[in-house]
């Protein structure tokens, strides 16, 4: 099992460009999440999807859109990138099956917006 | 809303010594989970230990143990016999215990350096 995979691993954008970060999991998890990590800020929730077909905003959703394409895939889109969106982005997935909803994280995407 | 506070931005410890990382949280929930995650320089998030709030017994995982004080809303991590591989960022995190899945709320992290 690959677990949670993210593409790309690194990306540099110019202000105003758009891009989509891809995330996929092969653990048959119901829930998926997007977090961003900034220096000194920990990880903050952008959006999450509790199950296929549903999405909800997190703490910092402005400037982002998400799509839960199917149970495996959850993408994050930046329509018009801004320097404030320079960050490391983590995707995660979880399932209630074990009773404590452990979240499994992808390796992250380092995004720089110039 | 839940908040998680880690008051020690950086700490260091000598190899083989013991170190304790602090975490406090604020919530009105009665059922929840608490976690410690490790993030080494590789950037991968690794679960170190978890605690269920309804359990009074403190969780332990090999050299890692927690001191969970529910009334004080405190959840500290003790690392015994520190090793160079323990050098990493450590994040304390909170999760509501609900039917279905809920997101994590993270603290800002503590950077731990283990010195040879």
C-alpha cells in the first residue's frame, strides 16, 4: 500500500497563476483533509471531506477550492495564487474503523508563490 | 472552538537524557482524543502516541509516555533515553470524539534537538 500520495512534491508559481494539488489514498478511508503548514503556525485545516460527496471549510479556506473526485481522491485548487499561499500543504485521510480516527498524512507539497 | 498551546518553541536535550514537552488545550468537549505527532526533517508526519480522554491511565509507547491531566487540560510528552533520531518538530493535536471523522487541531509545535 502506498498510503497517502501527493503530487507534485515541489512547485513554484507566479502571482495570479492557478494550479491543482492532487491527493490520493489507497486505504479505503472515508475522510480526507487538506492542511497547510507555515513556520511557527503548526498545521491549519483548509478544507475537509467527511465522506465522498461532501466538503466543509476549515480554519483557513479563503483562496482555495476543493473537489472530492471519488473516495480515493481529494484535490485542492488555487485559482489565483498569492504570495500569502506560500506554504507546505499536507493531505491526510482517516477512517473511524479503528475507533480513534487516526489520520495518515501524505509527504507534503512545498509551494512557493513569487 | 478548540485551541492547543505549546509554550516551548524550542528545546534541547543531551543524548540518553529525559525531556518533557508541554501542551495545554482548551475545549468544552467531554469526549476527545489527544495526539503527539513527530515531524523529522523529512517533513513526514508520524504519530508518536495517542490518549483517549475517557481513559485515566496515561498512554505509553516504548520510550514515549504522556502525563494527561484532564482537569488541568494538560497533555505533556516525556521522551526517555533520548536518541539523535528524536530530533524533530513535535506537534500536540486535539480531535473531538464524534460519530464520523473530525479534523485535528494542532499546536504550533516544539522543535527538539538531541545533542550528542
